[in-house]
């Protein structure tokens, strides 16, 4: 395993201890598999993120291996061993499998990927990489994205392989490329986004020469498919420190080519029109939303927090009294959010939910800080629907004022609204607001068949329900008949 670094022996001896304990934990699976490859005449090594995470003391049960065996040979070795095997990545040299094993006193499930030594490269125009297989681990490692991901542990002998100083960079918490960054990003431009993602996930710094290459080559990201860009962006946004990665994307010009609405939030200000930096505000709202998460990272909430104000640049007006206004920026922002997310190939449901939250994020402020009527509370809940809890979090996160008195007043007002919602929910089943009469009853009472008029009657009764709360059946029938009399 890693040799101690003479300059910093204590730091690296800690790394050694962490790595050894992590590798001992997965040894029953890793060593067993390695012996099978050895018996078949092939080599096997734990590689990439698995080695990095072992050294960081955070290795999970997803294990990445590299081998000189070709995919068809890998299949022959893993099929009798694994509990299930999948070939979805076999065109790129990867075989996946699942192995359940007893580790210590517990049964654990391992997800294993075995990839033939390979290199991938994009030509100047294609969105699909060309894959070529190699014969040595060193050849495989030099083509990897960053030095901290270009380390390996040969199994079962546990020999540490680090030809590009990955251990040193891991200790220094810096991201560098094994070869030149220009060559690396030319091979796969998505690595530029991965630099930002790893910076956010690991809280590492990106080496200056890597940042320079990202800036110079930012336009190369345009040959990468929207789906791959979206997947990297999601991993970045779901990371522990998304601000760090997003700021790097903006700084290098990459955001301009994949999420141009984000750098556009840098509204220029002058001495006469001072106002908040909407870009910084949006990143702060994202961080505050993360602090309110209860059940792990929430991509819908985080995207809504990041994008909630993207309608501001298009709606900005300088008023005569010197104020700056952004009238209807939530409506414009919702449309922009929808368009951008569709371009990035998000699911229809995700597009609908995030754009709806952007559209609703100002609704609370529309009622002022006074007492909300029951009708207003019902409409707020009805409009938010299943997004209500997320809307609560987004609205609270949107307060970034440094004025503590103002912030506390807003927080108290929202506490009051949530209490009112809870109170009405107990009384009225707010989550399922519907008219007091259904479509069949409406047809029977009015003596008419299916048609547009039933929809109009339903809408009338729903408005009545929202305004007044639940009604007795006789009162609802009387109101319906009274409305019907005005329709002729």
C-alpha cells in the first residue's frame, strides 16, 4: 500500500491506515474476484474513484475494477460468481454485476463494475467517443480524468500503483490531470464539468493550469450530448458544496454554454441604481435551501432555488424614483426554467415541478405580512399541491437580507402561515380540495348530460369551496341552482 511521504509522514500514514481498513472491509469480495481473474490468466485492479474513496476513508459498496481481460472474457469469469450480471455498458468495455456477501457479522450487497483497460477519445465533431482497448494498467491510468482518480491497487497482492502523483494531490486537495489538461479535455470535454463537480463534491481546488484550459476550451462542451451534461450538472448540484462548482463553471465560461441563465444573473449595477447581486443571492438561496433539507439532497428543491430568479434580467426596469423593479419575473422565470430544462432533457415531471416552484416562489409575499384569510390559505395550498413542503423551504430560503429585524419578521409571518395551513388541514382536508358536489351529482341536479357546462359548474363550485370552505349539501345544491339560473 502507499509509501509514506517523507515531507509529511503523519498525514500520509493516516491515509495509509484509512486505506488499509477500507480495503480489508471489501477484501472478501475484491480478493475473491481477483483470484478468479488470476486463475483465468488475467490481472485485476481496484481503480479510480474506489481507490480515491478508500484513501479518503469513504469507500462504499460500489467497486470499480480494471482488467486486461476483454469484455467477453470478463463475462465468462463473473457469470458463475455474481448474483446478477448486466451488459448495458459492454460496448464501452464495462460489465456490471451484483454480489451479495457476508462481511463481518452483516450481509452486504456490492455493485461491481469491471472495465477492460481502455482509452476514449472524441474527434472534433462526434458526440460519441471512440473506445480502444489497452494492455497495461499504466496505459489505462494515463487516460483518466484527474490524478486523484488515476490510482490503482493491484489485487490480490494489494500493490499500490500511482504513476501520476495522485496520492500527493489527494493530500494537497488539488485536481490535476495526468497528462496536459488540453489533451485530457480534448479527449473528453465532459471532464471540464467533472472538474467543477469534483471540486464541489470533495471541496478540492482546481489547479490553475486546469482552470486555464477549461476557460480556453469551454466551447468544446457543445459537442457533448445534453443528457451527459445534465447528469454531471445534477451530480454537482446534489453535492455538499454546489456553490464552489457552479462558481467555477461561471468563471470559466462553461455555464454560458450549458446554463446561460446563471451567469446572466450578474446584473451590472451603477452608482445611481444600486441593488442586490442576483447571482450571489441565488447561490445563497441554494445554500439556505440545502440547510432546510430533511431527507437527503432534493434535486427539485435545489434546482428551483438556483433558478428562482432567472426571470429578473429580462424584467428589470429602472423606475422614476430610482428603484429597480422586476415585475412578473416569477412568471417569466418559470417559462425560462421550463425551456432550459427541456433543452437539458430533464423528465417532464421534473420540468413541471421545478418551473411550478419558480412560478410560485413570490406567492407568499403577494399577501403581505397581514393576517391571511382562510380563502387565501386554501388557494395557496391548492396551487402548491404536492409541492407545498418544497415551497415552504424555497420561500424561507429566499430571505437573504442582512437586516435581522426584517428577516425575523418574515420568518414569523411564514411561521404563522404554516400554523394556519396546519389548522385548516385538520378541519378541512386541504390536501384534497374539491367541490362539495361531483360531476355526476351536478348533471343529475341540473338535468343535463356531459359537456362543457359541467366543467363550468364544477369550476364555480370549486371557487365557492376555496372562498368559503366546506358547505352543507343543501347549501351547495342551492348555490348551484342559483348559478345555473344566471347561465340562460
